[in-house]
């Protein structure tokens, strides 16, 4: 089936609450997708973000971001009073510092009103017991440590024995209950939104980071999952080697998995994680898929990623475990970057569709695999991802040779039409699925870029102001969708 969709993070939805939420703006966007004849809504990870605000660096591999909990829905459910709903000007940017100072206080008050004796809460706690208690205790302890990163805790806290954990559970019983109730509120709102979307034939593509944060409950209570030193700290950090974009490489700072342990444990943690994601989303995009074949890692004491090494990943054995345990899961493999033949072989073996990014097609004049005439049906095509410039920005910053090649390839004479013609080229392609970032449909420039991978701060802040999703834009998207037979409603 030929389909299409739009990439828009939950954080970037319009709202009156400083950040996108799971409330009215999200439901309105689902309606916009439906009216635009789209089938997919792709989002970024939903996790509880920490220092730096990256959705790829979260306190838990399973917990949802409290900031996404919608205040109006809390009021309508009786958890807060209407006068407590914040009224904040939507500037088109997210101020995470302000959210940290004000929003958690409101969310915690709502969490205190949750009836933990209700059948709904009991069901939620039972279904999520494999992660919920660990996360809630981690957050309670982290707050008692003034939110310092875990590696700054004293050793008895950082590496707790059984007795210490028992004492912490007693000491932080109230705080732990609140953090569990916050997750109950998040998952209640998320599940209601997903049901609304699915009822309108809109499916959610979720994003699963391959790695977890070094400052996470997994690293705290399950560091057997990772390669650690004698002090229980990460021995290796994830990253990627130097290239033309990052001369010093990229040091991501995530702990590296101990794949020997995972193999002996039949990949049970990963199976649990992906089974959870299958319930959260309709389709799971696995970030940095090549890390399952081989991965780049550097010593945890390094200040950059220049002197890293490549290590062998679990490869086909991991794919077999996923297929055996979750045969019905639908996966998109993020197979971007410096891809080797071994990675291509693993992608082929998995039978997961890979990604095609048009921006990469015009770097040089070779017959790139990202040029639309080289696409295959079993693929997902993008103009760009959250890590790329917007398409408009790309047209302004790319080198003259690449821009000339793009115009000639797309038969474009007017520079102002180039973004739209890039989108059209993907809709015309044989790729089963096309996903366009919302910024590109709007023709936005550098002000709307989501992330610059080599920069640690100032990312993840762009959001819609609320007046951009017009009927005219919806009809434009629907027209192109119908024209190239990606329509979920009808055929022309």
C-alpha cells in the first residue's frame, strides 16, 4: 500500500502550556492529518528528558515525559482546578528551564489526586510493573539529590545493595507513589490519543533510541546490561567517528550494552522493551540500526570521539530473537550514516524497510542510493530527519554544485519552488511510504531546525504557534497525496 505521513514531535504541537501536550493540539493535529489524507503521524521519543532536553537522553527507557501531560485534560478529569491551568504565550519556542520551574509542581499536584486504589490505576501498575517501580524510585532519589547526575551521587546511593534499596523504598514511599501516578496520567492521556488517531485510520510511528542515558534508572539498578568499570560506571561511551561534518567525531555519552550478557539472557530486556514499544506505537522506528551489526565506542574518559573503535554487535542473532518473540512487530530501520555491506546484509536479513533521505542524494554527482530513481518499494522516504536542516535551510547552505545538481535532477528552474518539488519527487517515487517533516510542508528555514547533532544545547525547542495548520495547507497535502495514489480515503 502506498502511504504517506508527517513527522512532527509531540513537543512541537501548538498549545497554551509552553510545550506541545497530549491535549487539544494533538487531537487537532490528528484531524489535520485525516483531512490531509495522511496515514502516519511520526513522532520523536516520548521519554522523560533530562539535562540537554534531548528525547534521546532520558531517565528511563519506558517512562513518558511529564511535560506532555495536558493541563486542560487534568482539569476535565478532576485532578486540578481550572484556575490552576497555566496561560502562557506561545512564542514558537520551548523554554525548558521555565517548564522545569513551574510545570512539575502542577503535574505533581494532579498526581496526588490520583486514586491509587482504583481499578484503572491497579491495571496500569500491574501492566507496567517491570519498569515503573525502578523509575519512580530513581526519580525520588534523584530529587533528593537535587537532580544531580547519577555519577555525582555518593557511592552508597550510586551502587546500592539490597539493604540500601529497602531503606530508600521506605524513605521515599510517598515520592515514589507520586512519580508512579505521574506516569499513570501520562499513559492515560497517551492511550486515549492513540485510540482517537487509530479510529481515524491514523497510525503512529514511534521512535526508539538504540541507547539509554548514563543518567537513567536502567544504569542505576540494572548496570549488568552495560559494560562497566570496576566502580560500576560506564567503561565505554557511544558515538560516531570523525567525518566531514564533525572533525572530532560525535561523543553521545550513552553507555554501551554488554552484548555477551544480553546473549546469555536471550535478549530478554530488549524483547521486553520492544514489546512495550509495540503497545505504545503502531510502527517502531529503531534509531541507529547499524549498531546491531557493529558499533563505534570510545573510552568513557575521552573528551571527543576521535580515538574510538568499532565492535561487533549481536547481528542476526538479535533479529532472530525479535522475530521469534514479537513476530507481529512492524519496524522501520534507521540505516543512515556510513553504511557497510554487512549492515546492508543485516537490513536485508531483517526484512525491515530502511530509510531514504533526499538531502543526502545530491552530495557529489555520483549515482547515490538516495536519489529517487534508486529507491525500492520496501523503503520509507524522507526529505530530511530531525537531525537535518529543514529543506528550505538546506537550499540556502548547501554548496553550489549540490544545489545545481538538485535543480537539474528535479527539473527546477525557480529556487523558490525547490522545496515543494523535493516533496513531489518523493511522492512520485516507488517507496511504499513517504514521511515529510512538518517544517518542510510549511517551507520553514533554520529557525525551525529541530536538532544540530554536534551542538549539545539549544536544540529541540521549535514548535508550531497554532495558526499554521490551515485548510489551504491541508488541501495542498491532500491533492498531492491523491495525485500520486498515496491516498488513504479514495483514489482519483
